[in-house]
């Protein structure tokens, strides 16, 4: 059996930066409180918890004077301010691409545009971007959600950083036919685009694609969707222990793609297990 690794794949710049920053903070302070999961990978979070990471869900969960960590997905300005009041030290692990999306949304709002965000309304990154908007804002999951309420309005459009480029392009095209003025910022991060394209290439080489990453990871979900749409049998797992021999049987070439929040050690475990099958 041939194993084909997607290129590029695995940890993206923003997540790698967040993990490195957090590891350094844990070595220095021993105990660090993260507001929400720092990255969307349960296995990596468990590893970091063994070094002193504590995940809380509200600023009030950070003890007075403790060290807090802002995850790669970012937070709203209000939450950042609440953390500042409680923390002796705030370590900002927000991905630079997410910060860019936040700034773009803020600028569009200040310029008088209705802000349209392509994304998952419940995702922490999207909540953080929405929190930077001072005026009207809507979160849409695709072009099908464009309604008459936007007709004749000035709309500014951007995207959650991990969305599929095809979905974003369709959304923009939908607004072109309904609104007199649109301003568009493509805030899908380059690392996300590169990983999506790598899965499309795998589909032309492999008889099966394994997508490795947290089930709570938006960017990993998009990779699995691309694999499934390609028509090649696609399996989404979080770790090697979920892979069954029956799925691999009779496949001469297996492609592996990992989400942007999937650490290298999980990739190595999966490759080792495949080699033993």
C-alpha cells in the first residue's frame, strides 16, 4: 500500500504560533488559563493540560492576578477588556489572519457598510469578528441565505478564515446581482486555501483519503467535505486509534491530509499504524 501525504498539510502558521507561545508561557509561569480551547484539537489540548494549561469558558473563570491566554480564534474587544481587568499578564495567541479579519470588519463598519460575514455563527472566530463591528452585521453560511433585506444597500463582505473559497465566491456573486455597492475582503487565510487545494490533488492520486483532525475543527471539516465531494472514499478521524483495517483493505494508495490544527505527533502515529496494516 502506498501512502501519499498531502502537501502542505497539518499545523498552519497561526496554530503553530499559538502552540509555541502557549508552551513558552507554561514553562515560564507553570499555570496558564485559556479562555476556551486554544486550538480545536482535543488530543493536543490534553497534552498541554498535562503541562499546566487550564481551559475556562468565561473571563470570570480566570483567578485574579493569574496569567491568561487568548486563543488562536481571537475574542471580542469586550472580552479582551474583561481579561485585562483580571489578569496579571495576557498572552495574545490570536492568529494574525484572524486579526486581519477583525480589522477589516471594523473598517467596513466604520465606512458605513452593512457587514456580511461568511461563516458559522456559533464559531468563536466568527463571534470575535462580529464583536469588532459597531453597526449592522449579518453572518451567512452561503449564497442561499441572501435575502431581499440587502437589496439596494451598501454591503461589505468578508469571510471566516477557514471557509471554502468556492462558497465565498458564490456569496460575493450573489451580492453582485442584488446590491448597488459592495466592498469585498478575501480574508480566507492562504494556509487554508493551500490545504484545501492539497486535498483536491490527493483525490486524483489516492483510492482513499484519510482526513486527520479534531471534530470541532472548522478547517478540518472543510477538508473532509472536499474529499467527499471529489468522489474518493474519505474518512475523517481524530487519531490513529479510530482507523479500522477494514477501511484500508483493498486500497492500493491512501492519501493523508491533516487540518491546520492537527499536530505532527498525531500524523506520525497515523502513518506508523498504516505501515503496520
